[in-house]
C-alpha cells in the first residue's frame, strides 16, 4: 500500500455529488483495505452513506455556522492526516478545511478551482479535460496513487428495515417506473403536463408509475402539479420516505425518469436505468454516469444560442440560463428514450 494511510475526504453535499464520491471511496477501499478513512460530510448526506463500512464520518452541519467549524476542529484535534482530499470548491468548505491538519492538502487543478479553492491546498490533481464529476473525483485517487478499477462500483448498504419495506412496496406495485420530478431549482424541472403524458404512456405499456422526492415544498408542489394532469399515478411517495427507503424503491424499479437531481444518481448506484432530462447543465459532466446514452438533453443548442459557441469551446461546467429551457424537451423525445430503455 502507498504511504498515505490516514486519509480525510471533505465532500459535504449534495446527494448526487456524494454518490459520485462513493465510487472513489469504493475504489480506495478495494485496493487499500486497511486505509483509515475519515469523511467530513453534510448532515443529510450522511443519512445515505452512514452504513458504509470502514469509514469514520464527521458530520458538518452547515446551518450551525461557526459552531460547525468549532465542532469539526474538536472532532479531529488529535489527528494528523497523511492527506486531505478537498473535493468541494465552495468557499464555506474551503474555510472549514483550515482546521483539519494534513501533510498533503490535495485540491482541484487550476481549471476546476473557484472561490479561492487553490489558496487552501498545497497540491493539485492533474488536469482532466471534460471530465464527468465522478471522474473528477477519481482524479483524487489518482493523486494518491490508488490503482484504477475496471468497473465503477458503489455498494451503498441499505438499512435492512428500509430494504424490506421497499421490497414489500415493489411486490405490491409489480413492474413500476419511478419519476422523481423535482430538481433543486424550479427552472430545472420539466413541465408537469409532460410528466403526466409520460405517466399515461407508461401505463398503456403495463407499467405502474410512482412519484418520489424529498420533503421540500418544491418537491411537493411539483408532484401535486403532475397529479392535476393525470389520474394514472399509482403512488405518491414524495416527502414520505427516508433516503434508504427511497434508495430501495429506486433499486427495485424498472427505470427512473428525472432531471439533474439526487435520486437520479442514487438510482445509478443501484444499477437502475435512468432517463435524465437536461437543459441547464451539460449531461456529459453531471448526467447519470452509467446512462449518458439515455439522456434527453437540449443543453447543446441552448448554450450555443446563448454564447455563440459550442460546448467544447467553453469553460467546463458553463451553465445555460433561463426559466423556460426545460420546455424545449419534448414529450416525444422522452417517450423515445422510454421505449429504448424499457421496451
């Protein structure tokens, strides 16, 4: 094994990014089974990965402000890490990282650094042009000298009770598709009437359809808007599941339809096909990692119209802007992917 035996990983949020980070952690543990790994993580995100073996989790609750930093300092006061993996460029995370003692403070390369990220590191990963977020996290394993893996794996353990609940729900539902319709911002959501059109089409193909999502008001409003346009939804689980129950539902589903949101990436970790809906961000960077071929995206045309340049000629991660971009995704294009994935 490499000399780096005590490793601290700092990735607080969000759910999708934490899923990507899990793949890197799995790679590290596979090749370095005796690694002492500490993960500084957000309060909500911890609930998803809390059962992963061989990891000391330190919860960083952003809502606590300065107290969160003080608690982090106290929790790690007696530890000097061989390496700190600074896998989040947000200034809040950068500032908090100062209380973590490490010989090597590995951050992103210049092209992917922002919010003064470079000031807090003493080493940078190698440049990686047009890397998916997951591949960008793998660059940190490369920097440590962790050998590569042939296949990306996640293996997030699900609570037994949650899995049993999900299995029972799946047995009652039969062959079902999950729609997780709400992203973190309203502008990134597809139109409710078109989600409803997809629901009605799936039902004609013998599929039950359920809605899933978090407890946020936007999630609930989006689900309610869809239900106003169709009576064919079998169950609405929005806001009524734990993360592990949701992961179980995604695992037993035939497919998932979602914009760029956490459940899309959770579904990827359990091998369920995902039809991703994209307009504002480049799916080559943030799409469901194993299902990029199934994405329905209007990003390329939107970014070309707004900048006059093709995506290849823009800084990686450039977002398209606008409140109505998702309306450019047609129902017909989504149903074509539904047929490709399910039929």
